[in-house]
């Protein structure tokens, strides 16, 4: 009698393929830096600001393609909470506490360093985010050196982290709101919820509504990428036969496009910063220094400290088979804030000089976090039994 194989879920596919996606993202960012600091730099900057259908190429990437990325993020969040690793209360406690600590401490450090400088307080959320593709790409390259429980822990922390980032984008980085497009967006969401309640499982009605929702949210003044997460919440998911559920099918269809095209393209469009004329004093100026310290120190202190407190106070248990040095290594990887940090930085500031300073801080903080996290996890032997 053969045992029926369990359907592969998106998390398994994510962990198996994200090393390639993460490497591609790193390569795209490196290529952007090379181009920006070469003779092609002016052409690179000019191309990003060429307008098409009323939006620049950079805006199409950040407001259009990234809405698809956020749709995928929303699908992952919903699946994890309905049928995944966050479906039960106890499984949410440790990653939830870790994500909360990993958002609060970086924000505090940022404000301590840059908050008193005029105009920089708006960037407090930049070091609060974790780049799930970059961080899991690093951890995937370590293979069996890292327990599966820690990979799942990092994934769930990053997913909850993304929820926080979406909330911050919607609440903090929304300018003037236009009532009519917002009402239209609400009506479209109501239609999508009715489709769900009526048992509609075909994807095309949801996708047509999602496109209309994106346009309405874009015109409303709320950042357009929020539409992707809201749309994802209306896509049906079946806990009995997850493989055939609309959410599962859409998630698997979008994942390769997100990992291998959208996120690397975002990295290429946003990581390019010219280092011409930049000195050490510029790197140590309040904005880039606050972002780098927030990501590198803030994330590791916030995540590791909150995990230690949760376990010591018996609110949660340590991930199976994971040692404290390995948990510290994962806390370091949470400081890789690349994609989301760059994205929030672009919303926080509109001056090219400040945006370039954000990029420098994000690149330094993320790179140091990734290298030290990788080194620590590679050097750490597989743990013995818990203490």
C-alpha cells in the first residue's frame, strides 16, 4: 500500500528555490551598483525616469510590479494563518514576539541617531523590515547546516514583519486621500468578498477585480501596493484540499515571476547609487548611519532579545533542534532589510540625496548582517539536545 504524498506547499517550494532567487537579487543589486558607478550611470538614471502612460519606469516598477509582489506576500500571509505554520495560537507566539521586537528596537535606534535632524524622522520605519527573499536565499545556501525549524521560524518572522510593513505603509506613508476612488476600492473589495462567499473558485474574476482595485487605490492616494495585500485576503483557500485551492494555484503561479523577475528588477531599479565623491564622513552622517545601525544592531538585538525573553518566561519554546548561536545567526539575517527597506525609504523621502543616503545605509546594514549571519550559521555545528 503506497502512502499518498502530501501536496507540496508554497513554503516548501520557497525554501527549495529561494537560494537561486536570492542570488539573482544580489546579482541584480550588484549590477545596479556597477552600472551607476560606470559611464552608463547617467543613462541608467535617465531610463528610470522615462515616462510611460503617465508614470515613470521607476514608478511602474515600484507601484505596479511591486503590487504583484505584495499580492504574493498577502497570499503567503493568509495561507500561513489559515492552513500553515501560523494556523494555531501557540505557533504564532515566538515569531510574533520576535517580529515585534525586530521592528521596535530598530525604530528606536534610528530615532536616537537621526530623529533630531530636521526632516529625517519620517524614515523611522526603514530599518524595521526584513527582506524575506534575500534572508532565505542566504539561509538556503547553508543547506542542512541549519535545522528546518529555524528556516520556518525565519520565514514566519519575515511574513509577520511584512504584515507590519504593509500596515506602516498604509497608515504612515499615505498622503492626501481622495474619497471617491477610496469608495470605489471598497466596493471592489466587497465584490471580491461576495465572490469568495459564493464559492467562486475560478481565478480570473478575482484577478480582474484585483486590477481594478489597484487602479482605484493608486488614484485614492493610498500606496498602490496595499491593493495587492487586500486582494490576497479575498482569494479562497481550502484546508481540505489545499493543492486545488485558488490561493494555492495563484501563489505557485506568481512565485517564480516574483522571485526571478519582479524582485530582482526592483533591486536593479532601486539599488543603483553612485559613490562618486562619497567620503567616510558622509556614510557616518545621521541618515545612512541610522539605517545601517538600525538594520545591523537593532534587528539582532530586537529579535534575539525578544526570543530570549519569550523562552525564559515560558511564553514559547525554542525551535526544535536549534541552538542559541544558531538563533543568533538567524537574528543577524533578520537585519537583511534590502527590498522592503529600500521600498519604504522611497516612500519616506522624495529628495534624491536623501534617497541615495538611504540606499547606502540599507546596503551596508544588509550586507554586514548577511555576511556575519551566514558566517555564524556556517561555523555553528548542528546542536545537541536543548539545554
